[in-house]
C-alpha cells in the first residue's frame, strides 16, 4: 500500500507539472503570438518604453520560455526574487507571482478565496452525496412505484436546470421575498460560524439539488444492475436478510462508480465553482477566476488553474484509496 501511495503521489506531481507547463505556454505565449506584450498587460497601455523594458527585466519576460517556467516552478516551494541589484522584490513561498490586476501576491488572493470555495464544495458535497445516493437506492428497491417515477422525474428536472437559473429563483423567493436567508459577499475567516452557515445554506441546497439529481439517477441505474448479479441471488438463497444484502453486498458495489464521479466533481468544485459563486456573489476561487479572465490577469489564471489541477488530482487519489475500503475485489495484495 505504501509503494502504491508513493507511485500515485508521483503521478499526481507529474500531472500537475504537465498542466502547469501547458497552461504556462498557452497564457504566456499566445499574447506574444497575437502581437500583444505581457508587460503592457501588467503596466497598462499608457506606459512608456523605458517603463515597459524595466517590467520585462524585473519579471524575467525576456528570458526563454523554459527558463521562465523553471523560475515559476522553483518559486512555489522556495520563493522567488523579482528584479536585480537594489530593485528586488521578494515573493515568499509559495510564490505564484503577482496579480496584474491588483499587484498583490497571487497566493494571498488564493488563500483568502480558498476557504469560501472549500466551504461551498464541502457542505454541498455532503448534502448531494447523502441525498442522491439515498434517493437512488430507494428508487431502485421500489422500481416502478409512484416513488420511483416521482423521484426520477424530479431528478431529470434537476439535471436539466442550470445553476444560475435555480440560483436566481431561489434568491428571489427565499432571500428577497420571504427573507428566510441572507447572503454576505464579504465572507472572511474572521466571521463567526453562524455567519458562514447563514450565507452558505442556500448555495449548499441549490448546488446539492442539482448534483444530487445526477447522483440519484446514476445510483439507481447501478443498483438495479448490481441487484441482478449472481452473487446477490446467492446471498439471498443462503438466507441472508434483505437489509444485509443491500448494505453489505449491493451498496458496496454500487458505490464504486459513484466514488469515481464524486472525486471528479469535488475536485472541480474545489478548483472553483464559477457559476455558483458568481450567481450568489460568493468571494471564492470561482469569482477570482472570472475577474482574472476579464482582466487578462495571467498570473491569477495560472494560480487558479494550479489549484484546480491539484484539487482534482488529490481528490482522485483519495477516491482510489477508498476503493479498497468500499469494494474488497479491488484491494491491493
């Protein structure tokens, strides 16, 4: 198991480096290929030639691309110095560069936005996993009944409606009309737990409803397939009670594909739930990604991309390790 874990961590590191290199090449070379100057994006169009040249030298934009990439990667664990001589700006580890838009360290912005995204993704994930799997299992066990049809129709509606549509309706009804919930667009780690829960409860419910609908359909289809397997019939023939058959045999096999999708969904959300955060005006990574794209803030885009890649890779690593717990058939020897 230890050797497997080390191999998987190595694969995660390689994947993150490949994503970083690809993103670095795209966002730093495309402006040059299209005739744009990155120094102009940083300083503005009204900057003089001498100022632009100084920015190129300080940021290392005149160096070869691989040298720039190596300096960026090295700066993540060790920090980085921009400039030379008396004009040196130190960026402490983990250094992801400086935002073109705010001129603040990218990591400081990411660090402030990450708790909001983690809270949104974590709370919604618990709700949609429990709700979706429960509804899917009950629908599979009550196949063809009124409950099954009603649940699947509701799930189909949930899958079909985009988050910005359901989010706007939910805000209009529960925030502005009924006043049951309130939203705070300036959440910080210094706010109380009550403030966080009060702000997050509606986004959690809306996001969980859409995701739970998909998980309910997937769970139902997988559970019906598993219930038709020979080992399920054998367990029943041996006199094993139905709750034990469902819990210890059918549900474990059903959870394998559910975990796979869950790892991807959770990793993507941690990397930035752009539509959800924009709809509810939450100051998370998704909001920062939108601002960075609108402002052509290349270092911030690169920082958010790195967080997304790392979150997806780690989420999938945890899912792979959970397979051995959920399904004995995939346990390592």
